[in-house]
């Protein structure tokens, strides 16, 4: 993880950008294999901070969607129940 910026905020921003780009590539592979793609992106749990929720929609080209609860356990339960697919 070098060269590392001396500014911690710049370093974290770069990490978030890299993660979002990796996520975008994953969605591209899924789409290439026929997966139905969403037009909104939802963020919950520890990832629901202001910086991350601002970066993801820009990098992914999706609008942020409304989240009833940002708790990770709620999001996981909804996925299991098929409410967010």
C-alpha cells in the first residue's frame, strides 16, 4: 500500500475509490453473464458513512436509494427474505 499519502483523509479516500472501482468491475462481470442490474445503490451497516455513500453512486453510475434502516443486520435479513434483490 505504497506510496501512501501523508494525509490520512486522502489515503482513506483512495481506498474508498479503489473499493468502489472493484465493485463496479464486479457488477460488469455479473451483467456480462446475464444478471439483471439495479439502477439504485443501497448502503447499510458500517459502510453507511457520508464519504462512502457519496463515492459509490458516482463511481458506479447509480443513484443512491432510500434505506429504511442503515443497520447491517437489517440489510442482511432483507436479503435473506428476498426483499432486496
